[in-house]
């Protein structure tokens, strides 16, 4: 892209185990404090509590009436809260919302409601399957709820490819802005730590998560599962109303291993 | 923005055409593109209750399954479909591994099931308090469709798995075209893949939008969709790269547009504003006038809502242009639908014919136009392929005859 096509981050909306909003995130980073909570899993050998960074989405009620949230699952609530925080942070006028593009990146999608849908017909038969759960289980449900809530009628995209989801989706956000498809993109990364994902994570590890994460410590694993949403309101430089910084590159690629064996997944 | 107002903020110029140099497909109509086209033009369709899974639902809804296809045990059926279609497309493009390795090749795949972290046997075991075998989860983790294709062909360019429900693969094709125009890659393998399984089947029944008889897109007596499965892939290249590598250009990807309804999670916006915006952007970027469109391969699921909204938009924006749905031959293949219909559209442009809209018999007074009722010659150069999706996504591509 040319210099005139630089992309500006106009607003940031974040929610996660550190709290809610950019001030909470700044505080957590400055104080180097992380206080994981607990996720209780049912396993074949009884319930197991594991350390986990959980997000509190209660502040969503500042933006959307409780009644309107009744049929919206946790995955989409994370997305809705992150997007509203980013819009508020940027101070974007309401009149600009219909022209927003939306791009969501998610490693695992709406796993909680997908599992709930499955449970809805497991005991009582296929005829009892929940249509509400099924409708919310699509990967683009968060993008859809954001679009409906904001009245955003620009293009909408959801990308899901595990850890590569964010850089891949960000590359498309930059492309949309460079092409002039939209003046602004609401970009968000969303993942929930559902019971199902927590259990799968538990099964893929030999040990329960550590009480404290120590990044880059290679001789032992200390990762703690987490959930949250991070949203960036992106704008072309010419249209931006100020902002944090520019986003100058996002690329993905592969180390080609033609016909190579499938690597054993070491995800989650 | 007022209700029903068409979003006209996109002031875009037409974009460079992208060469389509190879196509591949697998679906209920056939194991490859030529076989599928022959079956469709013969008017064949064989929806039937699944032979791959059972349900205790009292009604056995017909589906369109890809017959005689077995996936390897270490891959999701979805990704196996994607590989099958990609191998056909790459061979059709005349590309070998050595040439692919010398180019920057991206891969962009649309899907719904191929990115979902749930597997019924595993979840039932967990729910029952057992310690379920992790093999199904490991299969999911190694089966992300774009990753699988990148690994299989040793591709080093950008890769993306698009999950915008039923518009996923139309979006994947449009995005891959943008990558090439932006110089992010020389060539892209783009398309979509989805398998049909119990969870999807039961989910659509729960929404009460499935037909218990063969689907009837745009017909007065339509009751809903029939689900299907399959994949289609296109090899895309810039014209200079196509020439340099000796690839034959079968047709062109000329334009792409997409827009949201901002209306409902599963129902299309009644005024069709999102679809109108998507068509408008696709035509603008392709530099094609509405009058010069030869035909439209519509989304046409056979649900009352979709067909009503879509036909009204077509009547307003492309009046008199022949349109049809090919879902009567394939079922609704969800994340694969856009790509399957894109390769059908390109093949029809090559042939100069479009098939009949299977299942249509009785005009609906609520629908202002009627789809193509028999095999019909088309003489134009351009065609549209449309996808509408849960979440209010609307995506349209414009294809051109080579």
C-alpha cells in the first residue's frame, strides 16, 4: 500500500481476565498482575477446578438492554461488548455505523452454544433440538449480532483457523480499506472458554494449568486457558478522527512441506 | 440510514479481471465438474434420506449426499472434499507441484462444519461422564480446510478459512481475487467445502426450513431446503501470470460485492437492502452493466423467505434477466454452495446454456418473475452467482466468459 493508504487504529475495545476496557488492560500490564479465576470441569473422574482467565461481560448492559440479551450467547456477548467499547473509545458518531465493515477472527467459534445445541437433543431426542441454540452456533453469529446491533450494513467476514485467525483476518481488513470497500472496519478477535473447550484443553495437557503463567519458560508449561475479545476500530488515514497508531502490515504464509505428514496438533 | 435505503457509500472503480484457469467440484450431482454438469443438464436429481447417518426424528428428510466418497480416517470429510475438488482444479489448470512450488500461491476456503469444534460422539461421551476418545478432536484440529490444502500442495502464500455461513465460499473466491490484485500472491486456490452430518441435519430441521420432499426453489409450493454436501475449487491467477505459466483461461472473475442486512440472525431482510448493495458493488467493480448480464445463478434455497426476497431484488435490479437455482440438483451445500454454484456458472457460460431450475412447477403470485424452466441457450458474456447467509450476509460475484 502507498503511504496515503495507511491504516489507523481509531479505537480499542478489550475484555478478558484482566477486566474490561483499555484502562483495565493498561493497569494490568503496568502492575504486571494477573489473577486467574477458576473453571470447573466435569470429568470422568469427578469435577476438576482449573485455573482460567475468565471475562466478565456484565458491562454489556451499559450498551444493550438486558431484555435484548436474553437470546444472545456468551461468544456473541464478548463480541458485542468488545465492539461497543471500541466504538465508545473512538467516539464514532452514530451516523457512521451503517457504513462499517465487520471482520471477526475466532480460533474456535461459538463453542459453548454449539455444545448446548448438542445437549438439547441428546437426552430427549432429535425432535427437541433447540432452534435458538442452532441459529447462534454459526461461526459468524458474533459478527451478525454486532451488525444487527450497530445497524452496520457494510461487508462482514468471519475467519476461523485456530492461531492464525487474527493475522489472516487483519490482512483482509487492511485489504478492504486499501481497496476502498469501506472507510472503517470494526475488527475483532473473539474466543470463549466454554466448558467444552476447557475440557478439551484439559485432556490435551498432562497437568492442570499452573497457578501463575510464566511466559517463555520453556522447560515447563505454565499456560493458563483464557477467553476474551479485542476489538480495533480501523480507518483509512484520510478518514480517521485521530487514533492510537497505524497498523502497517499483517501477513500470513506457510513454510511449505509438500505432501508432508499432518503435524500432531499442539493447540489449545 | 432509513429502513430500506440502499447503502451507496462505495465509490469504487472497476477492478482488473482475474483469470479462472482451473475448476473442480464434487457434490451429489457428480464426482467432478464434467460429470456434475452432464447430470444437471440431464435434469437428474436424487434426494433421499441419508445413508450415512440416522436420526430419531419422526420425519426422514431427503438430502443430497455425495455418493461413493470415503474420507481418510485422519481428515474431516469436509477437508477431504476440499482436497478432492482442489486436485481436480489444479489438474484442470495444468499445474504441477513444481510449478506450484515456484509461485506464490494462496488458499482461501469457505466452510461451516470444517471449522467447528464439536463432534457428536465425543460430546455424548463427555456428557455421559465418560472419558471420550480424543481422536475426533485431533481430526478436527488437523483438518482446517485452508491449512489442509496449503499442506497438501506445499503452498507458501496467504491462507484463510472463511466462515460466513452459506456465503462462505462466495466470499472466499472474492477475497482470493483481491489477494491477487493486491499482489499478495500470483495464484490462489479458492472455493468451499462442507460435509453433511447429523448436527447440521437436526439443526436445520429445528429451524423448520427443510422440505420433506425434493426442494422446489421459487415455486409457489416450496416448503424449504434440502441439505447437501460437497466442495468446489477454482484456480485463480492474474492474466499475466496465467499467460506466463501457460495456463488456459476458462473464464474470468470480474467483480465481487458483499454487504450485511443488519436485520436478523436467520431471516433475510424483507426489503433485500443487503443483497441490493452486494449486487451493486459486484457490478460496479466488474464494470458490467445490469443489462449485459446473461443470467443469474441465484441462491434459491427453496425457503419461502429467501426466494421471495431474492426474486424481488432480481426483478428490481436485473429485470428480465434469466435466473435459476441449481440447488435442486445439489441440495444446499452451505459453506460449499457459493463455490459449487460459481463453477456451475462458469461452466454454463462456456457451454452457452443454462439448465432448468429443478423443482419449479407453479408460479408464486408473491414472486414477480419465474426462473428458467428448461435448458435454455444464453448468448451473453457475463453472469452473476449469489449467496445469502445466516447472519445477514449477502455475497455476489460476477463471472465473464473467456
